[in-house]
C-alpha cells in the first residue's frame, strides 16, 4: 500500500492518500478545495488513478474538494448515509469501500456531528480483519475529541462512539485524525485510551461536562462551509424571489 499524509495549513486539515501499488488505483480522505492542484499533482507524479474520494463528515472549517475532484477525474464520492446527499455513494455502518485490494470498513462515529463516520483499514482477504490504521475525522483527535456544540453534535453520543467503536480496536491501531493544531501527525488507540485529556479515565457524564464547558469560538467559515459541503463542495444556488 502507498500512503501519504497531506496538510492544509489554513484549516489544519489532514488529507490522506492511499493507493494499491499493484493496480495504481487511489483514494483520498477529507480533501480540501484549495489543495486540489496539489493533490492531483501528487496523484499524477506517483502514476496513480484517483477513483474514490471520501469525506468523514460535513466539515465546518473548510470546503471539501469532493465535487472538484469528481469533475476533474471522474472519481466517485463517498459519504456517510446522514452526510451530504449529493455523494455518489452513501455508506452505512459495516459497509466496505474498496480500491484495488484496499478496503475500508465504515464505522459509525457520530457525536462531533450527527453524520460522522470513521474508516478502518481492513484485509478483505482475511475475513475483514482490522488493519493497522483508522481514519477518525473529527471524532477522535490526538489527545482530544471533536467539539459537539453544532451540527446536531452530542457529547454523550461522541463518548459512545469513541468507547464502543474506536477504543475497541487493537491497541496498536494507528489513529489518523482530520485535524491537529500542534503539529502531531498520528497516535494509537492505546495512547488515546491512556492519555486523551478529554476522555481517558472519564465516565460518560464526566466527558459530557468536559465537552459542554469548552466554550470554543465558532469556526470562522461555518456559514460558508456547511452549506457548500452539504452539496459536496459546491456553493448552493442562490434562492430566487
């Protein structure tokens, strides 16, 4: 497997490129509109064909490149069932997204937003055995968890998603989030169970209290990004009348 972790400085967003080195088919997870040329340049330089674009949720801090990449490459777009209805494929928990011999299993991880999903690398040739990494969007961050104060977020639901879905994965599973604001690139399930300051060792009620007391500023681009991302990255048509 070919793997690259890419970064957008303005939104501190990680985009992930995975490719099957035999078929040269590739996918991107959580691409950023302003980075389309960069991402397609890397795809071209590595001799790959982009076939699938996945979003973990409807983002509030940047506009997805899903539609732009679909228009330029013909790649199919993927989102969770409760996410952007414009996606070519709306996936449910347990579904597999395959690219060549690579497969990602959809994990339901709502709470940051009501449509959030994570993508777990699995081996389809070994009864879907979990692979070595999971892409968690904004649900589980490095030493943190995604805020729950907009887009139908719910702290209790996020606690359930993290403890019942992500923390049940093998200890060594690499956790690749959609954001980090301190320059960290990867963590593991075991590290987050022990060191995550928002959830490690906390009950559900304690976690809810922590999340409800964050008092974070509203994302600067939320009014622009959420409507656009519900349209897979296209600005919604103006209302007539």
